[in-house]
C-alpha cells in the first residue's frame, strides 16, 4: 500500500488533503509542529491509523528519519500570514529552506513522487507581462519587483527551488498545485488565513472594500488535485493553477450580503487616495496598494482539462466559508 508523507498536516488545505488520502486508501505519515496539532488531527480522524512526525521547517533535525519508508511526499507546509512582516526573510527563508529540506529528505528516502503546494502568488506578477493581462502556468512572479510582497516572493522562490532541485535529480517527478485564495468549508474552527478575509468582511469593521481582485478556489478542489496528481502521469513535471474564478472584494461582499442581508458589509470600494493615506499607518494595507489596477486572474483551464473536472463555483465556496465563520464565531482560535 502506498504511504504518503504529508507535511503541515494540521493546515486548512492539508486537513482536506488528509481526508482525501484516507478515503482513497493511502497510508499517511503526517508531520505536525506539536502534540497539540497531533491531537487535533486525531480528533478529526479517530478511526484512522495515522503516523506522526514532529518537524520544523527551519531545522534539519528529524527530516530524513521521518520520511523513511514513504513512497510519496505532499509538501504543504509554508508560512502564510495576514500581513507581510517588516523583514521579508522571515517568510522567505522558512518557505525556501523548508521546501529544500523536504525535497532532500525525499531523495534520501528514495521517494520519486512529490506534490508541492505552491500558489497563484508565484504566477500572477511577472514583471514583463502587461498588468491587465490574465496569467497562466507559463508565467512566473518576479520576486524582486517592487509590487511583490514577502509572501508572494516566498512562494515564488520556494517553488523555483523545488523545480531547480528536480532538474538536478530527474528521478523525482514533481507536480505543483498553485491555488488562489482558498475558500470553502474548514474541517474545524482553526481555519486558514483566506477565510479571515471572509470573517473580516462579515464583521462590518470596514466601511469600504479594498479596491482589488482575488483569484479564488474551493479547498475541496485543491485537496482533490493534490491526491489525484499522485498517480496521474499527465501531471508529472507540471504546475497547475487551482483557480475557479477571480472576483473583486466588493463582489465577494455582494455574495455575502445576498446570503445574509442582515450583515453590515461594505457596499462600495475604498477610494484609492484613501487607501494610500491609510497605508501610511496600517502596514497590512501595503499589499493592497501594490495590487490596485493589476489583473491577478490566473486561468484554471489547464487543471480542468488535465484532471478532467470542473471547479466548484466560487459562490458556493464563499457561502461555505461564511457558514463556517458564523458557526465558529465564538470558538477559540489556536
């Protein structure tokens, strides 16, 4: 029976991948950061025979031993904050070094199949591409461009490092899955940063919506692609944008208002002059400024063609997110 090593297994996307793996009959060894995260997964999958390893993206200790005996690596672990840190290296180093640690340990273990969770952020900001043009998997974000934030640079450089590694180690077949903003139903109350966008819109804290767009996808499709790619020959050596549709933030707000008219949600976009003023005092608005007027849309056509499916409609993913935010509103976040 095929054994899969899944890194970052307590993450929003990874929990769905784990469920998909178990339903498909794979054995799984999951890496987590603590016993608390192990207990979290055991509570979700009480009847599963899961194996666990405690690993740190920034430390070499334990990686080789943890991956021994596994056949496939699915590497999802990477930092994803709501706002960029002052020092970009706080994100870039764990992302790049952690990816290379995982790849090198896979090589030592004799693993020949690797699925890497990347991001649309590694695609949609290619400096020499017209700002209003849609991107696809042939595009690469230019990590040192002024419009590129630390998270976008970290995902780009980490994915580049993975492709460079397999170029030198051709016995490893790599596939990258590059999601947009990942919405949809979380499996518990500790959900991802993407859903914090829905949570903030629903809170009514902001009188205006950010004047930018976001490529979106349902977490269930992202998980399906990771697992289906394991045995799909056509996926080997390829990168795939996991994107259902691109919406402006105000359009996400409109979906939420239609779902629950009682919500006090922004009905218009913030003027650009106001965003520039507020960004002087609110660091989390800097990425918004960098994205104003930029087409962040990435085509998902290749994924639908190769995997043979249709993405879950974005409206369904947004509503599933909102239902979860409402259900877990008073639940502790940890």
